[in-house]
């Protein structure tokens, strides 16, 4: 058992872990956190908070360009939109939601260009779609 524990500890030390470094932290006048930015060495991540403490937005930059999943939230914490970027280029399916979290529409990007979109009714049912 001791040999197994020693082997585990040695293997954990042999493989470097990715550390996160705090880049910036700012506060609202009420003392609550406003923005926090941190880096893992290859990307810089941010989380922006509303004065009520709920998350307003989150995303990441790589090489100074938007990268990965970006999300925007309303004052109640409901996600209103989600977008994808690949080193600054729009990609994937973007979603837009109402205050009840029902899908309102989507935009789909391929190779940085808008390829299709959908529109949904209040119940989230597809009303219209278009290819570009």
C-alpha cells in the first residue's frame, strides 16, 4: 500500500499541472466583485459580475482574440446567449434565449461565415429557418 501511494505521488510530481494566475480583479462600489480575469498560460479567461453578485458574462481570449465559449446572462442569472469562437473567428451554433430560458433562435457559423439561422416561437418551437 505504501509503495502504491509513493508511486502515485511520484507520478503526480512528474507531470506538470496547469496553474492559473490571477490577472485582474475589480469591485463594484457596493464591494461585490465586478470582474475577475485569470490566465492559464495559453488563454486569458474573464468572468464579469452584476452588482447583485450574479454572473453577467464569461468568456476567454487566446492571442488577444475571442476564443472558446462566451456566455451572457440577465440580472436573474438566466443565460440569454451563448456563442463560440475559434481564435477570433465565429464558429459553431450560437443560441439566443428569452428570460424563461426558452430558445428564441440560433445562428450557425462555418469557417467564420454565417451558414444558417433559425427563429423559434415563445414555446421554443421552430417557426422559420434560413440557409445563407
